[in-house]
C-alpha cells in the first residue's frame, strides 16, 4: 500500500518505517522539515499543529498518525499542557481536513492514543470497554480519539491506546533504567501501581496488523498481556542490569520535582490494562513475557 505516516522521525515512527519498507509498502513521511527520513520513500513537509497540509502527492491508501508533543521531559505548565493537547486534538483535526481534499481518501487510519484514557484505576482490570477515567491525560485521549473518528467518514479508524513502550533509544525506559545503572534504582512511590508495558516491536506489529485486518476499528489497547506492578518492574530491571533495586523514589519528591498533577498521572497512576481487542483480532505478541520484553529492550 501507499502509506502516509505522521511522526515518522520519532521513536515509534522510525522503527515502523523500517518494518513497512521491509514489507515493500510505499511509505510517505509527513515531517516538519525537508530532510530525508530514513526508511521513507518520499516526504511531505508541513506542521499539522499549524493547519492542514497538501498531501495530494502522497495519495495515501492508508494513514498512520503518530505525531504529538511528548508528554514527558518537561514540567506541565499551562502552556505545556496546551501544546500537548493541541498537537493531538488540533493536529488530528488538521489531518482530517488534509485528507478531505483527496479525490480518493484512504480506507484505513491507525492513530496513536494512550492508556492515560483510563486514569488512575488501582487494581481494576481495564479493557477497551472500560469507562474513561479522570485527569488531564484522560481528557486529552478522549478528545484525541473523538477527532480520530472523524478522519475517514467512509473508512475505518483504529485508535491504539499505547502503554509504556519498551525500547532502548526512546520512550520511558531509558530514563527509568538510568538510576539503576548508577546503583540508585528502585520502585517509584509505593511501587504498588500497575504498569501496562509493550515492546516497541509489538507496537509496530499491532499497527501493521490493524492496517491489514478489515475488522479492526475503534480503540485497541496496545499493551502486553501481563501488566506488572511498579515494584516488580524495578526488581526486573535491576536483575537484568545486575544492579540493586531497593532505593525507592518517594512520591513527595516526585511531586516537588514535577508538580503534583504530572507526577500523579505519569508516574504514580495505576493502570492494569489488558489487550482484549488485540487478542480478539488474532494478534500474536512477539514479546508476551515481561522479562523477555524488558531484556530485549535493555540489551538491544
């Protein structure tokens, strides 16, 4: 297929482009600068945060929409939160306007979302039918998915609710592992909160699976089959790296460093999410086992 990928130069996008190219798809990268994107057949230059973009040259048969301002890395000021929300909600709206100008629109779009949709839910088992939670990220994901549903009035749209993505060159794993490498790692807060993880290659695998399956539509939890408590993640990372894992990061220190809301929603929230829809669609995980997934990501 001819596939248009936004966020193609990012952590997920770069791995995905290589896999799509390996399957002989013609991949067009939508990028904010004119430099070539590794793995892309061609590029379309533009910034969806600013408005619609002319994508007629790409003439895509499918779209993968990964673009969005990172939620971590900077403290959540009012301006920062607006950029996070607008890059997703307005960016998706501008993508819909871009696709509406095509004589033949794509038949399928796979759009990134997040398990932040569920908010902080303790030990509750969460599937795609679970209600939306509370908080900034939950509100952003709800609005984001609502805009995604408007992308293709006559096609199908899949919203991948991404968990904690495991990869060595991006995402949340490198900053999580850094204290362990310095012999200062341990659980975050009390360590009881559930973390729903997924290996980067399974994210890309789910994208490709969703593109290919005609019955894939709506929300799909992009998480591994075995969520872990944060304290068990700490033990696992420590064991893989050969480091101690008994130095906890106190919740008050996180709130002081990041602000109460950012610390609560990014690091202390508990989300025990299951990939029910992915299983129903017949997806076979490359890394269903937590230890194998973390080890592959840390040692790749």
